[in-house]
């Protein structure tokens, strides 16, 4: 029993060190934890060797499991339990909002620093899970791309998947982004959000909220969500909201996924943006073709040197820039170039849309408008401007906002598959022995190409070779999504169309 008191005291010390609570709160929170664990006794530990929060929570989990407080030993049940524990320590929304707004008066960055630290310290951002992600940089002619194998989100236990089918469906919260997630205890088919808080914002005279992603893909990865559960839609209002946000938080970029299937993000049912304090390779790209847009001569416009078709516009006058962005959107939505296989509609079904990104450059606002098309064909049923079949062994999922900007979010399966693939590249195993039901059979053609190109690779070099070749694959993924397929003539034709 003394062991659990040690971990309770360690958790209290952690909460004090992270400024989640104050010294005067100590007894109150000890009693809150005791009640949560169904304990009616307590013995203080004088010598506490603080371990990691992950270790503290793991040991409390184990105690709760052995004493019937935690009913099932599954990843999801443990996460729900840990989230509820940490929810005990985080202040109520009104106090957090007051603190954020007070800090904002002096400096917007101080406000976001406070909220980001709170989100990490309360374990809403699961820092120790994010550290599991495998990351590296990949040099290309377009700049240094970020490659990530996403290991943050734990895989579901088969028992949990089966159990979730038996749970009665709920419409509360309607989705993972709804404001009703704030403080929500969670369930087996919906993550716990007891330690989750959101900050109200006004964008384009509408109510929105700022939060952080629990599994951050980059520094200060934030999500900005609409108050109401409404589907994604790229309109002039989108550009107004994005520019309003960067006016309020000039140290953050912000962008939106496209609003059509295939080229959109994973959540199209709730209008939202993603932003943060990070400079992607796209934002560093230089101009490839500079041009003027009739009626917007005071706006600087260019196509940038990037594997996808990106129109960059910038200027000091926010309203003019928003009007220019909307002009490009409306023109592109009806743009077809049959010589280059760009078709705007199939009957009444639209195919063209934009992935917009906004940032500040000193006094100037800057938009990157990525031209997207979601048409499919018999040859490419997943999408003509989507990773083609020969790349699916590395990346098959939608290419959304984050990847458009140059950060690959690759599936967790690659960690084991790429590790196993090394033995075939070093000659320890023969590709001829691979069978169709083998885990890495999907990589056989690729591995054979690498062996043909490089020969047998030494054990000292094989990991770096694989990382480089995965980076090359992601570069190809982005190039497959380019509606102009790298054609300068295609871009010039679109410029002419904008000025008709």
C-alpha cells in the first residue's frame, strides 16, 4: 500500500513543479486523488524521487487495475483513466481564459506559450508518446522536407475494437473537434478530454476556439475550430478568418485543409484550421514565376518552386489580399485545361478547390494557395492527383494541409517494415524467398529497384539509405498531387486565364 502513496506524492509534486497547483492546494488535491482511487487512508512519503509522469501514471494504473478501480487492462481504458486523473489538476475554463487574455494584452506569444505549456504539463499533449515518432530531414531540390513515421497514437487492442461495436452510438460530442469535448470524460470509442481546455477567439466576427493537437506533428501544432459543427467549406470567409488569426497571432501560421474528399483532410464534417509556430519547407520556397493579376496590381503574385502548384500572394492591405485570394479561388473552381487533363466538373460534381495557408511577413500578409483537384479515373481510382499505386507501399492516405507544406506523416507500420527490409538490402535475406502474405511483400518491387541501383548495401549504411529513399518517395507523392505535373506552360496558361 505504501507504494501507491509514493506515486500519489510523486504526482502531487509533479503538479506543483509544473504549476498546475499551488502549495496551499496540496492537501485538497491529495484528498481528490485518494477519492478517485477509492482510498480512505494516506501516509506521506518524505523522500520523493520524482520519476517521469509516464512512470507515475503507469504505476497508478497498475494499482488501480489490481484493486478493481480500473476495470480492464487495455490501452484505451488506461488512457481514459490517466486523462481523468490529470483532469483533476487542471483549472476550470474561465480561469484559464482569464489568464490567457491577461497575458495576451502584453504579448500574444506569452499567451500561447502559457497555453501550450499548460496543454503539455496537464498531459493533454502526450509528450512522451510524441517522442516515439521517428523523424528526419530529407534534402530535395525544393528544400528540406520533414519525414515522420507517426507512432504517437497507440494501436487499438482487438478486444477494444470488438467492444466498441457493442457500444450504443452517441451524438455527443458530435465529433472530435466539437467544443463539447472540453472536459469530456470519454468512452471506449471516443478519447477522454478531462484535461482539455479551449480558448475562445473571434475570427471574421464569428466565434471560434483555439486548442492544441494532443499528438503534435510540429512545434505548437494548434487547431482552430468553429463554434458550430459545420462542414469544411473554402470561401471568401475562409481567407478572412485566416488573415484575422495571423493578425491576432503574428508568430503563428495558419492553414485549412481543402473541402473536397481525397484532397481534403481526415475530418471534413467540422470546419477547422491548423496552425503553429513552425516554418515548413514550403514557406521558405522562392518564386518560380512572378506575375501580376489584373485588378490586383498592388498584390505581389507568383508560382513558387514547389512539387505542387502553389500560387503565393502577399501585400500589406489585408482586405485587398483576401479579395485577391477569393478571386483566384472562384476562377480556379471553374478552370479546365483538357490538354493537361484538368477538368473542373463531372456533370454537377466539382473537382477543383484550394488548400490555403496564411502567415505574416513583417507588415505584409502572405497567402499560399495550393491548387487541388480530386478527380479519379480507371487508371487511378484513388485519385489522379493523389499518390499513385506504386507509392502506396509507403503512403496511400490523403495528402492534407500538413503534408502539402512539406511534412510527411507516414503510417506506423513502416517502423517494423523498414527494419525488416534492411536484411534484404544487406544480402542477409533473399527477395526470392518473399511470399505474398509476408509483411513486407508490398515493398518487394521497391527493394529490388534499390538493389539493382545500389547493389548490396553495408549494415553501417543501410538505415541512412532507406531514410533517403523514403524521402524520395514522399517527394514523388507531392509531385503526383501536382495538377500541372511540373509544367511551366501549364502554370503560364493559368496565369493567362486569371487575367482574361
